[in-house]
């Protein structure tokens, strides 16, 4: 009769990871890889955070999945330049020390972006073979599955499955961190509440708890009162940056709240304050935006900040308490086919519908025919668009098929958060690292500046989550063994 060797109980002192999105899962993966015990806490009922909902992809350059385009092939230098441009005034106006930190963060995330993509594809089997060009990018570098699950769900699912099979890993959901513990100058653990009461854990801490775009009445109202009334893609929840501020963490870019130009307006529930995101990949694969008169009005692949600004200045406002605008997202069959898994979900939810141009009217036919003519010869249109994804329609007839949905700008992401460096160490206001504390993902600030490029959220989570995990492993082995 064979016997199984019992798994020894996990030690009392463990590395504590707060947040179960991609940043937290990446940190936990690196820790368990080195046989360091990890407990991962998340206040939600199910793990995955906002990462599990990510729908456009993860950036990487250069990778084997990108299609060569000649002498202007993508590389990390172009990606760096696009990211700096997107960061805008927050980067350009930074003083010496702050600019050095920002430059190093951008350099790190762009330099190892391809490695992050390969890590997910090769070690976890995530299909990232489809590449699209999103707004603000000069090249197609945002990776997702050619078919199958959206990227966020695929990536989170793969890492979670791997971690759950590891004896050094423990996951606790419905567990809310209420205090970060500090002795002298070092972070030594957390207090948290669960269904059975309050608990204390001791050990190094990696914070990956996400941003505050869902904290409408709290942090958004404090830092951006002008955004009151906007719907959000985030569930209502408090931001956790304040917990880190209490132990000395500095904050940066807190006023930099990203309004994504396209959240779906469900015509069955116009007043819903939480919206499903209309993935930027819908525009990256050829989709266009139309006003109520059927006319195009913006380069759909400009930065999110720019597209949002043009929408709020050009589109008709919808009636009601929420601040919403009347904009139509339109895809042809080619663009829709390239996003089949996305489209099946949107159609099932009633957020998009299949129709004909005859129903949409003559003005829309004329506007889309003009766009189709531009796509056919791959020339720049008058609005400045140069990439057209998988759009295939050339002759727009009344019986030609279109897929349409109503969209509006939505609060989506917060670029601000705790100050950190390229080693994922949390810094105080003087720029000194706080021992025993690391952070990764949307809880941090300083990387994106004024605007985050689509596809760079999953990327920063993978890059800095892994860095934080490796650093916390070394610290644990030096101080807790």
C-alpha cells in the first residue's frame, strides 16, 4: 500500500500579496517558483481583479508574433517613444529626480515587454499570436488570442491554475486589508478582516490592489471633482493608496484619471453607472466612431485622452443624471470576425447588434463608403488615421452587413498612485525605499503620466509584478528564515 508524503503546513511568516489581478498573480508566481510561501489576499469574492476583464491585450515589442513591415519594424525604442509621448505634460514637466524615476520605469517596461509576452505564451501556454495596433501606438504591438478567450481571462486563468497546484500558495478572498503594519522604518505585515473577523499576518508585503476609478465618492471626488457624474467600468470600491500613505508612501499623479472613450451604453439600462468596456481592439481591428448624424469625426486610433476630448466636444449629450454622449461604434464583417470571441459576448449581452446599412441610413452609408475607399488604398484619411486593422468592406450597399453599438466615455483607469521605482520598491516623499514593501500594477503611479496606452496595463502588471515577487523573495530569505 502506497502512502503520500504529507505537505508540511505553511509557516506563520509568509510573503503577503494584496490583490489577485495580474500584478499580484505575477508576484506570487515568482515567489512560489523559489519555494517562498505566499498568502494572497483579495477583498472580492472571486480572484482576478480588473485584469480578468482586460479585453484588448498586452503590449510587447519586438516579438515573433508581430508581422515584419520592413525597415520600420517595431522595437523597444519606438515603444519607449510612444509611451513618453502618451505620458504628456506629466513626463515633460517633471523635475530631475522625478524625471529619472519616470524614465527608468518606462525604460524597464518597454525593454522587457517582449520577455513578458514570451513568459505568458511559452511558460503558461497563453495564445498571444494575434497582434493589433491600438490608439497612440505607432506600430501594431498589442497581443491577444487569435481565437478563444479574451486576453485578461486567459492570462489570469493560466496563472491561477498554476498557483493553485503549488503547495507554497494560499488564496483568501473576501479578505480586506485594513492596515499595513510598520515597526521602526520597516513594513512587517498587515491587518485584514474576513468573514470570521479580524486577523494579523506578519511578513513582507507586495501591494497589487488596483486603482481607484471605482471610488467615485471618495478618491475620484477628492482628486478629480470635475469627473463627477461619469459612469465607470469599475465596480464601486475604495482605493487603497491611503493605506500605503499611512506608512509613509508618497503619492504621484493622483489627478491623472483616464476616461476611456468607449464604454457600452446598454439601451435597456441607460442609467447604469457601471458599464462594460467596448474594447479598444474593436477600433484597432477597423471599427469606427460615428456621431448621431452618421458622420465620422475623430481618428479612432488617437490616444484615449484625445478621443474622449473630441467626443465630449462634438457629440450630443444624452439626457439624464449621468454624463453620457451619443456615439455609435461600427464594425464591418472583417473587423468583427477578427474579434469573434469578443463579438459573441457583446451580441449575447445586447450591447452590439447585427444590422444593415440600409437601416442605418444614407448619411452613414456615405460616411462609411468614404472610409472604405481610404482603407482600400491604405492612405491617410482627413482625420489622420493610418491603420485599419481587419476592415474588408469596399462597396457599401444598403444590404451590406454592419455591427453597431452605442458607446460613451467612461472612467476606466487611474494613472496615479504610490511612488515606486523600477525595482518595484515603494518610495516615501523623499524618494527613499520603504523596507519590506513593494507595489505593482494600478496601485502605483509615475509610469503612465497623463495617459495610459492600451495594452500597457497588463504589461506593467506582468513586468513589475514579477520584479516585486523576486525582490520580496530575496528579502524574505534574508530576514524571515
